C-alpha cells in the first residue's frame, strides 16, 4: 500500500488540495490509521499556531508600535531622497528623437536655398548714380551688395582713362608681352 | 553633451558647411560656330571663392588659349565679359590689340574677374565670355560688335601702323641710339598715372557749391583734321570735373558719323595727365560738311593719384583723337606725345624688359 507523502498530508489537513486529489487522500486516510494520526497531528499544530497569532504578547501595545514603525518608515524615505541620485526621468515621447528634430530645419533650409539659387534674380535697373572706379585694385562697379571688377596685374605702367560712361585700363601683360585693354561700362 | 545628440550635431555641421561653401567658380566661354577664333583651352586653375560676411567674393582667373582658324592674320580681338547676376552694369570687355597671329597659330588671353554677390544667388555660370569682334590685317572685321569694337580696334591698328612707321623712320634716320633715346622719352611720359572714378548722371554734393566753369584749351589743330573744336568747358571743383561740353565744326567735305575729343587735365604743379576722351554719340545724327555740333557727357569724373590723393584740376586741354566718316573710313591725328598708343606702350615695355635688340627685332617683323 502506498501512503501519501508528508507534504501532501499537510495540504490535505489544511484543505488546500484540489478536489479530486483531496478526495483520493481522504479515502486513503479513512482506511489508514497511520496517515489518519498524522493528519490529526498536523491539524492540531495549525490550530495552535492560529491561536498564538491572534493574541498580542504581554506588555506590548500594538497601536504605539504601529505608530513608531510608520514614523521610522517616513524618516527613512526622507533621508533616502536627500542622498540618492535620481534616476533619469523617462523622456516624453515627443523628445525621444532630438537628432531628426534638429536636422529637419537644416534640411529644409538647404532645400529652400537650393530652390532660391536655381531661380534667376530679377535684373537690376541702372541707377542715376552708377559709379565705375578705375584704380590699382581694378576697374569695377559695385552696388546693392553685388560687384563686378576686371582686375589687372600689379603693373606700374597701367594707364587709366575714361571714355563716355566706361572706364578703362591699359597695360602690358608681363607673361605674354601683349598689350591688354579692359573696360567696364556704367550702363 | 549626450552622445545621443552627436549624430544630429554632425549632420547640422555638415549641412551648414555644405550650405556656406560657395559653389566652384565657373566661366562659360561661348564663341559662334563660324568664328575665326577657336577656344582651344580654358584654364581657371587660379580661381577661388571666399565668403566674407553675408557676401561671396569670387576671383576668376582664367587663361584662354585661342587659335586662329581663319586664313588671314589677326590684328586684334575683343571679348565681352558679362556677369550673369549683375546686369545691366556687370559688363566689361577685354581687348588685345597689336597682335600678329598667323593662320593656325595660337595666342593667350587672360581674364581676371572679381565678382561680389550674396551668398544665396542665382544658379548657372557666374560669368560668360563671348566674342565681340576680331580684326584682320586687311582691316576687315568679324563679330557682333555690340561694344563698337570694330571702330576701337581699327583705330588702335591705324595708330599702331603709324607709330611703327615713326619708330622705323627714327631708326633709319638716327640709328639704334636715336631709337633708344626716343623710346626712353616715351617711357618717361607714361608715368605717372591717375586713378579715375566715373559717376553717371551725378556729382559729389560736397563740391557743388565750389564749382567753377573751366574752359578747354585746344591743342594745335592739325591741318588735315576734319573737325575743329570751337569751344568747350566743364564744371570743375577740386579734383572733380563734371559734364564736359565741347562744340565742334566739321570742316571736311565728308559726313562724319563719330568722333572723340581727347581730354588732358593739368594739375597745380603744371603736370599733364591723359584723362580720357569725350565721345560723340555713336547713335546720333551724322555731322554734315560745314555743320557744327556739340558733344557732352552727363558724367562726373574724379581724379586721384595712386595713393588716393586728389588731383586739383587747374586746367584742361583737348585734341581731336579720332574721326569716323559716314563711309566707314577713319582719320587719326599724327603721333601725340601726350597720348601714347597701345602699340607704343607695348614697344616701350618690350624695350624696358628685354632691351634694344628685342625692340629692333620686333620692328623688323612687319
């Protein structure tokens, strides 16, 4: 005859076995004196433990003890906040991708710049005070943030002259020996 | 800095760098298909772009190599240079007169151009170089002539022939030493130079109250000059001369379509400088035989020495520098010591750099 083991009998004594398993063990315990005695002993111990747990020990005031424990818990939590390094807070969902958020305006700027660059700006009409300068830095016009200058090499024999609304420079190219005449027109 | 942001910052830096980095300079060279000149190579190796504040400075240093693909000798060429984003006003020309390029030969033309433009500007080539005209040794011309380069180059060529004849005659009459003295005197006359500023339809308001009328003194008029200057004046204040106005009379028996009056200014020390010329309107009516006309320019000219020191204008003189008749022929005066031609400048520079043997060899060429 096979007896249920001790843990199974303890569960049976506490009515903690499943229904079918508990029915099988109950049939065995009714027909087996040894297991029946063990079940009776286990039930007696459980009753004694329940009786001991329901009574406050002599000299102990439970309300005062509970208040002291709550105060100690609050004090511990407050001290912990002072010395603990906080964990990084979880970022809001909208800031989880800073790289695309920063790169997108730049990308838009580049695209708009490219579009503007591909468009020809309107032609600028010549104003009444159009100025052409002829000097050692070249012959040129400059207006509205734009400039056009024909440069000549640093040469001591540059001849500047004016003909109508054009300024000119005449010099001999030192490399080719060719005389070169450049003009810039104020129109 | 969180490592999570590094890729974003790198992307930002790369994007800003790409945006701020100017596009490589570009020069478009376009010649007609039937041009007697063929561009063989375009070397823009020295070109560069720099960002300065909100603007971009582009230095385009271009060396063109052109080949004479015609059957005639080429005496001069004029190239039109236009900035795509600076028009009107962004227009210039580079001319090379006094050439002797045989069929099949090549020669270089340098174009050094500086453009200032906003960082964000239009696309396409920054500047365009096109052919405005080619002058051959028989004085025939090819090209669209938008800059009246046919007239300019023909005058330069006539002056070159005149001056070469002169120096050859000096060589024959006085020998190499005589030629040497003549060319040294020419070099002395070419310095000093003046910086000049042209203001169209305007003047410096600061000098308006000090203006005075200054009469032109006309140099001795050659007997064969088709035009006689009658009178002329300009409003002068300090270093500024405004609105030059000259009256001339056609004393020839031919109609005149164009002429220019050379303009020389004198400072308080008595030094004379060739300032330029006052041209007649090339689109105006022809000047009939015996008729008078007035030429004037609504411009102000300011003169300064090389260091920016203003030149106090004390007097002015003028001379007839060129005349074009209605039939397309030209008249130029005899050699003028105060207004050396481009060919005289070239020959003097050749002597200065390479000495008398090089000058003698050059005069024997043609």
